[in-house]
């Protein structure tokens, strides 16, 4: 296992921010991970997964551990379901495509989400009415201080909207090494009611939807709205959609009856942050090399040479504007590394 010095992290973060790691190594196995965590000569360590959900605002003065463990294993199955264990370094979208090839259902609505499998439960990723927790069974994670592997159930993970135990009490204490999913082998439960999926299926002339067709529809929608990080640096949705209580919701819709929303429960409502940002006039605006994407106001982009600090300042400006105009607080979905 090779330790590199002053390693560029530009290709390891989807924003394409130019930053460096003081030290860097790739971790390919549990054995590698234990070995590098024992290295006392590098007291500060930074865990890096797919680099798709973070904004670097400075160089990282630590040993960066790039989690690149690969592998997929069917641990058990029955007539209707398969239990699939996936190592943390597997690319998420490539995993979804592989499950489509096997005709395993459950992940199709989360096609084309950037990042790796190991970071998926940290964020409880989701798209088009489906979240990771819907097919999640458990995950294995190594505790940094003891180097022991612990198994976390769905309940242990305390999943919330783009939230989990690993973003709160467990933050900085564990490294997810693998994730186990329960996927359907037949009688797939399709979720086509959210967003533009039904419209896209009609465009694709699909008469009888399958999980594969739903995946293709989601990919087409995302490609039409979201920039490819390899072409235009970004981290997908930068902000969470705010969830507000009934009183705030009534005041908001009273003042803005044309605003879209989604009912979460009898007392909670989700308001699209992209709509709020667009109404504040930021959609498609560029400030130097930092900007807001022209097709999706939720997405902040790096046009080439933006620094992480410039992206962060734009995000802060947007949050302030939304709060002033609507009285609603939006918060980053992306992890800010400062």
C-alpha cells in the first residue's frame, strides 16, 4: 500500500475543485484499512469515498484514505428476493445498472446518482420518490479507534431525509465498508408517480413499464436536467428540499399559491428548494467560475477554475436570499470541508 505526498484531489471530487492531500493512499481491502488506521505517524486521517457529496474549500492536511474496496456478493436469496452485499468502493450507478441486468428491482429510481456505494447510507441518498432505506438491510462499518467491524441494521442507522446516524453521532467515527440490500426478483413494485417519470415513459413509447424502463426514464430525465460532472463540475443537488410544518406551509402557500409542494405527513410538507432558488433569480446565473445550473437551480457548478470558497460563498448568498424572500431556511445537502 503506497502513501503518496501532496496528491491532487481534483479528479477525486466531482466539483473538480483544485485541492491537495498532504498524504494519500488507496484502500482496497479490510486488511489495508486496518493497516493504514494503525499508522501512528499519520495522526490525522480523512475518509474519501466517491467525492460526489463534498465541497473542498482548502487543501487537506491529513492522510486521505480513498476507499476503493470492490466486490458484489449474493449472500442469500429465495423465490422472491435476493440479499446483495456490495463493497463500499463500488460505483453507485454502475451497481444500479448491474442490478437491472440481473432483473433485481428496488434501485431503479436512483439511477445516475453520482458517488460510491459506501457513502450512500451516510446520506440516505434518494431520488424520484425512493430512498436508499427502502431497500437497505444493513451495512458493515469499521470503527476508527478500535478498527473493529460493526454491523448496523436499518434501525441503527437512524435514517432521515438525507440524514443518518453517520452524519450525526457517528460522524467521523466509522468507515462504511459494505452495504447489504434486499431486492426483488419478481413482482417488482414500480414507483412511477414522482416527478416526470410517467411523462418520460410515454415519450419512450413504453406501454408496459419494467424496472429497466423506469431506470432508462430516470436516466433520461436526469441527463436533461443535470450536468455531467466529467464535463461541468458539480455535486448534484447542493441543497436539501426544506420540510416545513403546517403553520409555515399555510403562510407560504397563502402568499405563493402557485408554489409546488409534496405532503410528507399530516403536519409536514416538503417545498422544492429549486423553485425557491429560481424565484430568487439565481437559476442560470454565473459569478466568475461559480454558478447555478441553467436547467436546475438546485445544482451549483464549477465552470472551470472556481475555488471551493467561491462555491461556498455563492451557496451562502442563495440561502440568505431564500430566507429573506420566503422566510424559509434551506441547508446544504453537500458536506462542506472547511
